[in-house]
C-alpha cells in the first residue's frame, strides 16, 4: 500500500465489501517546528498503512520505565522508609482505585469487582481512610506547613461513581484534613465516570467539592456493538452528561472510545466519532481493543468471529485520526487527542508534557501516591525513584490494612521497582520521544553527564531502518519523530528499553 497522503490507499471496509478511502491530512511545511511550536505548527500524524503493518508489534505503553513487568517482591519495612525519606517539598499527585462496577463490560481488562451491593463501597471507603491515615503519618511536610501539598488527584477504577454522593463528600472532607490542596483553578482534580451510574446530583456534588475534570467511558454509540460488549447507553445520555458538566464549569471533559470491538465497522465507528465531535469534548482517548481472553475472563464473552479483521481495524484507525485532525484536535500521542487550547495540548507544544501511570499529564513534578487495591505509587528519594504496587486481591489488601492497625510496620504495597540512574536516563529518553517526538542529545549530555551518541550507539544503529523509512530523522543534534512515525512512537521508544526481550513479548498489546 502507498502512503495515505498520496490519496491512493484503499483499505478494506467490512461493512459493505467496498474499498473506503482513508482521507489525507495536510502536513505542515516544517515538521520539526512542532516540538516547541505554535498551534498551527504542531505536526499531525501521517497514516501510512505499509509502515504500520511493517512495525506493528507488541509493546509497552510506557506509563512507567521500567514497566510494571519488572516488579519484584517488596522487602519488609521498605515502603515505610520510602515514604519517610520522600522529599517533603515535592508536591503530590493522589490516585484512588475504586474497583467496583455494577455491570461487567466484556472488553474490560481493568482490576474490577462486579457487585450490586451498595454496602461494598462503604466498607471499602473505610479501608481507604485507614490507608490514607497510615501513609500520611509517614510523610514529612515542607518547612512552615503542617500538610503535604497536593496538585493533582484522580479517582479511577472500576467505576469511581460506584461511591454514593455522600461517600464522595466523606472522602473529600477527610482528605482536606490530611493534605493541602491547590485551589481548583490551579490544581488538576479528575474522576472517571460511567454515565449510566450518576444520580441526578452527582456532577453538582463533584464540582462543588472541587473536581474540575471528568472522563466518560463511552467506547461506542452503535447499539449492536454496545449489546455485544454489554455496555448499552444512548447518545442522548452522553450528550446530556457533557452538557451538564460543561454548564457546571468543569475545565476539561474527556471521552474514551475503543476501536476493534465486535460488530464494529469503519462506517459505524465513523458515525460514532462524528457524533462525539458534535458533542465537542476537550479530550479523546481512542484505544485499540486487545482481545486476550486467555488472560481476561470477561473477554471470553466476546466471539472472535464478531471481531473486525486487521484491515478493517486499520481503516478505523486511519479514518478516526483524520476525522479528529480535520475537526481541529491535536494528536498528543499513543491514543490521545485534545483541543489545541486544552492544557495537555498547550503543555506539549511548550515542552512541558509528562507521562506516568495516569497517562499524559501536566504535573510531572509530582510524586504519585496510590491508595486502594492494585494502586501504584511513584516516589522519588534523591537520585532513586521507587515504583510500588498494592496487592491486586481485595481481601489481601484489606488484610494488610487491618494488620497495620496493630503493627505500624505493615504496609499495603507488595511489589516494588527501584530505578537506577541508568533507568532514569533511559526513562528520560523514552518519555521525551513519547511526549515531544524529540530527544536533544546536548540536553541529555548536560543532565546525565554522558556523550549520548557514544552511549546509545547501538540504539542509534538500530534506528537506521526507521530513518530509511522516514519514521524518524537523526543527526548530531538529536532524534526527531516524523509525521509517519508519530503513530509508531512506541516502536521508537522500545529501541531504548533495556528490559524488553523475548520473555515479555506476549505480555503487551499491539502498538496499533
């Protein structure tokens, strides 16, 4: 197949057995201007089917480096020392994992518990409060302050709005006694929402508490697809939630979509994307469905024969990228898009975008402190960063919190990664490639005291094929990801991953 920008590509359309053209998107004259450029010079991704087919392999999403596959058992007493030795002046980003859902979405690979018992959330909230108290006692505070500073907070799941409005108020009020929060017009306070699980007052309650960003799981608006994945809701419901959230003054609204679901076709997904664009969310996340029923039991409810074939999925991706680009959305990276005036898009253009377990973020100076079953923390001590994970089993997590009441040495994290200076160097390279499509060798040399070209000579040689395919450009100044390489940024990043080898090859989803 030729480059989509030649306007001759004819991907397969599963809906009507006829070829469908993936619409071309014009590229700026100077693609390199995007790294620190203006709205008009941010380079768009170029959809090249031949290159995607050539490089589409399994790989990490790099919400951390090293990735979660490098966890090892947590030594006794280490989490306590990590929290006690945390740099007190570093602000915090808090993450709370709420695992409960009332309905099972068949595509889901998250850590979740399906239940309709409202009391489950109340019991779980008490464990969260105990964990918060336990960890908070270990945290040093800046001089002249009695509370650690929080700049970012996120509730994920599961379904965070499984918590009742009253329970949400209780959690928020308790957090105010433990931490100092930036004003809501300066901080980033977000929550994931299932539009089907909102009371008539939920959005008002959240906004009044100080939440300023919401993310809605939509996935698809086609009823046949919704039935096949057991997540049925109307477009009108989604639009009503967006309208109310916008009227209440939420700063940013995100919508999640998935391509590659059962019974999806390029035409049906295109209708969904265009309908969502009419609703005008500030951000969109467009995920590739990875069908791994051997690992995720819920996915066994999906019939493989109902899934779109690879060619149809590729068409969906290409059309979605081009439709969103034509509508003015900026491609942030991996599967994220944002309006040009959204904080993520602005941060990317200004070279201030970061990436962590919450995805792309503008709060890169924060330590991430996780609470709840399976939650992950990232804490820096001097030149070392620790990545910690709580137990993924609810009963085991609760048992650790109970044990801590009589033995303060007991902590909920059961896994840890201790990163080295070498890890921090490679993390810096990988995250800059994924966030800004560029790595400046001089910048790396100054930050880490190395000669980057000599240090990474093997990686640079491996990138030769990508340079020949015009996915990247390399010279003595650095490495630039070109328009055709933006969708394959993870492939470029993988070259610098020392841990990525054959033992992990089947543990990740495909890049595209």
